[in-house]
């Protein structure tokens, strides 16, 4: 009887030993795998070896005077995009894939001053989305560190978005901004990963090159635009397979509201089609 108890205790010790060794091997293997595959972050918080999983350029049109309701809707939508708690609604049918870990987010402003800088149009902010701390693997990752990184990322973009929704006087170079981005090294250099373009604007183009205001004798006639701009950069944005989503802000004045007819949407539809882009949403924001 005593011998039987001793044997049973020995088997229990052996079993615990096997479990302990197995656990160490699993952890050791996990850390070994992590150390072998570990990548370092570049200045934009993207993985240097792997690079970004996608590139999303966001354009803010500063010539628009956004209403308080529109500002709230935009801010809430971006919080949702940035994986906050806002659920999708009719006006925010955005897929969270746009801001998954490793998506390089570039923020631009459609503004004459930005276009005329000697260094050319550059992103105001350019960062890769961090990993959601709720998805941390506690064996090899520090959830507290990831949460701090995540919150800092969120705050950076929330503050920037708020500042960009303040109106500034001047032209509205929407086309010029799109063309510059579509031909920029910062947007194109990441190769075959998915590319997205978000535009926050009333979509009323207004520059010396082309204006949608009818008193400028240009308007929303695509055929006229195509004929006048043939052979220029306006007819050749490099948007092949870029997915476009537009936050369409209602105009403030009657003049603006009159321009925002189905003809304006058709004009932009032709513009993006000419650039081989794919427009997936026109998200209308009432004033």
C-alpha cells in the first residue's frame, strides 16, 4: 500500500515536471520566434522590414465653413475609424479595415499655401496605426505600453482633425491636391498594398485653373473640362484601384447649394473614373 502511494506521488511529480518543461519550451519557442521575426519601427511608427499594410490619404478642404453638426459628425466618424466605440450608422458605413494595425495614415490639407511650398505638398501628419492594446499577446507584448501608444495615436489625430475643421480664406484646390498626392513619392512608394483616399469637402473646386462656380463660365460640365484640360496633369491622376470615400458637406449659401446638384457628383464621378479610381461612398453631411 505504501509502495503504491509512493509510485503515485512519483508519477504526479513526473507529470508536473513534464508540464513545466513543456510550458518552458512553448514560452521559449514563442520568445525565440518573436526575437527572430521582430522588426523595428521607423520614424512613422511603421515596421521597417514589413512596411505598411495599406496607405490611407485624408484630404481636408479648409475653404469650407463646416457647421457645428458637420464638425461633430466628422469627429465622431474619425473616432469610429480610429477604432473608438462609435458604431456604424447610415452616414458612417466605414469598414474598420482602413485603420487596422500597420495602415499608414497621411493627412493633407487642400490649401493654396500648402501647394506652393518649395518642398511641394507634404502630409501634415504621417503615422502607422498601432496595434489595438485589447489584442495584445501578454506572453510577448506589454498591454500597458500598447495602450499608451494607442491613446497617443488617437489623441494626435483627434487634435489635428479639430484644427483642420476651422475655415481659412482662399481658393479651394481640390483637384490640384488630389493630383499632387496621386503623383507623390510618399503615397506611391509602398508598392502593391491597398491605397485609400478620403476627402472631407463640399467638393466645389475653385481655382484659376478650374472653378465649379457658373459665373466663371466653367461649372460642372465634364465634357467641357475634358476638352479644356486635355493633355494636362488634371486628366492623369494616378489613382489606379485607389478606393475613394467622400465626406460631402452641404454648402452654407444658396449659391453653393445650387452648385451641389447631381451634376457636381457626376463631374467628380467622371474625374475619378478617368483616374481609374473606385468611389465607394458619398457620405452626405447635412448642414
